[in-house]
């Protein structure tokens, strides 16, 4: 049997609505996809396509799992920081406040969104590998914590903090020399990564802070994104805790420790089940507790920094089929979105699943290549996915679309960014309107 036909068979055996869809996804009696109590067909008619839909219940469940696992496994203070780079808007900031989440902001733009959404200073944490003056000014003005990437940045910060009214706490970003197992573009903890400081530089930076009376109180590292095996975190924790032990000899106490985020999700049915948040939190908590015990260190406040594992499953993208084409080797289904709203397949060859919105249980007729309208041969969202016969005008949903789609979207070929809606208890609220031609022209200056 060919790979394609076994994939078709596997797909025929699956329930169409699997755990890659939002927790609230169901099929109505009229054989239509319903999310968050709303008919997807009706949402597409009301808001147009492409359309991104976030399900509040799925987001809430993920945040609650993190909080519950931390309180079960970590015996000292802890916090969950939502990595805003996965997708940030004012509505998401408000949602994060509901759950007492901190916000990880990269640069002045994300800080601005966090402030506009009402995030308090003490829950804004700022990252960035090459923070501009504007980024540093915004961080000093609005953040509770700045994670320092390098020694030069530390010197620039020292100048600002001398005269600042507010003095955010500083954490040092360690490059532990160990990455997690993931796509090479998503690894960040390896020895030659562009992120963070070597252990030696961390010591130098800590001594600089001591000499200049800077408010250093934490260490941070992040080894990469979309991993399932937590073991490399244990290795990196050894490096971080050895540094904390060495620095404690000179009188510095590590009050906060963050091993970053990056816990993975299943994007496609083949990858189910989702890696369990509980497994990750238990591993990290136990490793920190044991590592501190071995070094006689007091337990720091533990900060986890997830983005994808909070946000990805809560979002689906809804597209409309515009054309169907058969070429020598494949059946193409053309939809009205693609690499402009989801660059992940083109960047990392990320794999996705999809379902028709009406009558999702129709038999598959064979694999389809689901492609976008953009002028790139790489604008193919999904390759070789078993699909039923779909007519022009039908709707498709792509699950696991909540993280790193909208955050990385572009105006390629004049694409106007899609509308985004929030689904909660049967109600749909527009949280980001669709871009218009006026938006596309807003920055232009006519000659
Ligand atoms: C410093 C830092 N923290 C947290 C994250 C979140 O990663 P993820 O969305 O995979 O959880 C990232 C992602 O790149 C990151 O760079």
C-alpha cells in the first residue's frame, strides 16, 4: 500500500473532530462545525474569510492547567508568563489579566500593546536580543522586569537606571550551551546561539550589577520552542544553579529563576496526544527543587514562559475554497489565505490538518495540496492531506492556528490581515477588524 493510501485509510478511521481542535469544537445535528457554541459557517458569513477564531474556554483550560500543575509540584512562589510573541492584542492582554499571567513583551511595540490592554507594571517582563534605545526606554518606563541579553545592553541600562524614577528588576539571560530537540530555526539555548550570555559573561554581568548597585534578582534561559522532551532543561538548570551557587558566595541571592517556555503541542492528528503540560511542569519543578537542595540554595520564585502551549490550540483559521485544480501529480485546493497569515509551513515545513466546515464526515477521495493565493510556490499550507471532494465556495478550518500565525503575518501581495474573533459562551466578539485598503495605504507618502 502506498504512503498516500495508508494516510487516506488512517484519516477515514479518525473521528473528524480530534484533539487538535478547540476543546469546545463539536459537530451540530445539521453536520456543521460549531466552536465556542457558534456555527463556523455563520461566523464566516458575518465576518468574512480568512477568519481567525479564538475559543476562550480552550485558553482558560490551558492557563488553569499551568497554574494547577505549578501549585501541585512547586512548593515555593511561582508565576506563569504568557509569551506575547505567540500572538498579542489588547483582548489577549485582558484575558491574561483574568488569569494573573505576566506578559513577556519583546520590544517597545509589544510593551505598548500590553500597556494599552491594562497590564500592570509588575506583570510586564521585557525580552529582546538587540533592544533599541526605544525598547530600553519603554522597558524602564513600563516594565517590572527586564531580561538582559548581553553586557553592552547592561551598560546602556545602567546609564538609564541611574536617573530613572522606576527601577525594574533585572534578570540575566544565560546561554546554557544546551538546546532542546526541535527544528534548528527554533533552537535558542545552544553554545553558538545569538541569544543570551555565556556562563562566564553572566558572572561578569552579575558583578557589574553588584558594583553599580543595579537591582539584579533573577536568572533566565530559554532553550527553544516546540519541544516534547524536557530532559535538556535539566542540563541547563545545572548550569544556571551552579552560577547561582557561585554568586551566592559573593552575597547575591537568586530570587527568581525562569527556564523560559517552549513546551510543544500537536499540530496534526499524527502527533497526538498533545504533550502534557503537567509532565513539563512536574519535570521542571522537581529539577529546580532537587538542584537547589543539592547546592543548599533557597528556592527561587519559578517563572514559566509558555506561548504556544497556551495559545495554539485555542485558535482556528477559517478559509474559503476559491478554486480546485488537478495537475499531473496532485489535486490542488486553493483557499483565500496562506503564507501571509501563516508563514510556518514555509519557514519550518510545519504540518497542519484541516476539515470542511459542513459535513466533515464525507469520505475522502484522496490527498489534496491546500495552497494559498500568493505568488510563491512555497505558499502551500498543507501537503498531501486526505480530503473529501470540496466544491468552490466551501469553507475549511485549519486547527492549531492560535500561535505564531497572526504574530508573524504580512501584507505580502497586498494581503489585508484577517479579522480575529473571540468566542465565549456562544457569543462572537470582533477583537481585531480585517485590514482594509486604507490601512495598506496609511503609511504611504505620495510623491
Ligand atoms: C524568551 C522566550 N520565552 C518564551 C518563548 C515562548 O516559546 P513557546 O511559544 O514555544 O512556548 C519564546 C519563544 O521563542 C522565547 O524566545
